[in-house]
C-alpha cells in the first residue's frame, strides 16, 4: 500500500470511528473493517477508473457476504467529512422508477462522506432490525415497519 493510500485509510478510519462506527479499523489491503454488514474501500485519489473500483469493491463485498458497501475517495486539501463517497443504489436512495443496475458505476450516488455515514447508518439499522425481527417471529417485516423502526432509533 502506498504512503498516500495508507494515510487516506488511517484518516477515514478516524473519521468513521468518531462519527458513527466505533468498531471501524484498518483491514488488510487498505480497506476498513468493523462496520457491520459493510465492505469499505478507501482510495487516495480520484481517477478515471471508477468502474474498475466499483467492480473490485462489489467483488470484495460479495466475497465477504456483506449486503452494503462504501467507496471513499480522498479529496485533497479537504477534511474527511467532505471527501467523496459513493454508495450503490439502495432502496433509501432510489431516485428512479425502476431498479438501477448496481454493477454499473454511473448508477452509484456520489456524496460527501458525512452524508454517506448517515445513509449507511440508517441502512445498517434497518438491516439489523430485519434480521432480528425475522429470527424472533419467523416473518419478514413490512417495509413500512422497517421505516418506522429506523425513524424511532435515528
């Protein structure tokens, strides 16, 4: 791992730990581990190869068995809260009338890392609730019930 990449990962971990995910830490290969249900990849700089980064991240997420992933790209001379973050299309972020292809980089939503933490935290709480509800009742919760619970813990 290059020095700028290691520095970017270290800074991103510090931000994520402070803001929402106390278990976040650097993992092998520059990724971040310790965020429930989530594979995180940090890049030291933006580049024209977003599609290959998305493909790599989705492969890592699928190998880990996680439902969520986050791509963080350091923005030079900016605090980590304003770094670029990319999330795949999720039901919380759906702006289209039909599902968008997750494997296509153009469908990913780019936002500040600060906003990505909010969306990701909400998605994780919803996913955890769904798992707990399913285990305790044997039923899948309705989307309305998930949203109601998510609002109550936010």
